C-alpha cells in the first residue's frame, strides 16, 4: 500500500506520494489560499465538475515559490474547440512572461480535417528566440507533432511532460511512447514554472497537477 506524507503546514494543499516523491497540487485550494500568482490583467476561478476540481483561467498562473529545473510534470488539461483561439499548456525554465520554454497544445487541431493541421496539435517553443513560426519554417516537423490517438478537442486529456537537462518528452493520455521528443533550445532563463493559456478571451481548464523534481 502506498504511504502518503501530508504537509500540514500548508493545510493539505500539497501532499507527497512517498513511493515516487511526486508532489500533488490541489489547484483549487491553492488559488483560494493565495498560493498561485495570476498575471495582471487576467483572471482565474475555481471549478468543481464531475468530481474534478481545478482552475479555469487565461494568461499564466505561476506556482508561488516553486523552483523547478528538471523532472516530471503531470496534469489534466481541457481547452476549447475554437479555431485559432484555444492554446493551453505549461511554461518552464521561465524568468518572466517573455522568457520561457513552452509546451503548447492546440485542441482545435486535434481532429482537424486538414492532416497538416493535425501535426500542429502539440508543440515546443523557447521564447523569445525560438517561437513556433521560426521553428516551423526552419525545422519543419521537429518541434510539433500530431497526437495519436487524437483526443476530442473539447475533452479533458492527460499530459506527462518529462523535462531533462537537454531534452523534453511529452506523453499524452497514458501512451507508453512519447508523442513529442525534442532537444531543448535557447539560453538559460530562470527556475519558474507555470500553467499557460494564450490570449485573453478563451480560457483553459487545469486539474490534478503533480510535479516530481529530479534529485
């Protein structure tokens, strides 16, 4: 039986799975307790839907006080089936809202009738030097990939993102093989990590976050 070590000092907002040392984050409670930082001009709200609790927001939500370099990030994400409007994912190796590495999901492309657009369902960027437009033009197919089996654009999906010193692997919905494997790009930025939704008008939903840092 797994043993769990509960951190009472933060009122059970975070608990540690002692068998893996992954920290599990109750995003809804953390938002209510001020444990998350929402970028100015954006809004985050708590939701409880069909037993899944989390947050809905636009912009970037930073985990306050979290320093992250390498390890594994797992979470449930739901975007919107709105063409060219729904972009959801995470940022890491971040210094601020300008300098960061990014894993991007584009739900409106998940089952698009255009086969090329489906290959743009999942992407990696390193901002500001390596945006998706530059990588798509100069390294076609290396930093974007279709997700197979293709999730429904409006459904929840689970992502496991393994961040190593020189590479990133992204696994979707429990698949054994990574959907995307890339070499990391850009100069060092920082140690911040956050949840990411591009734009101001189309929110994304996030729940069941866990992070396991490498030793």
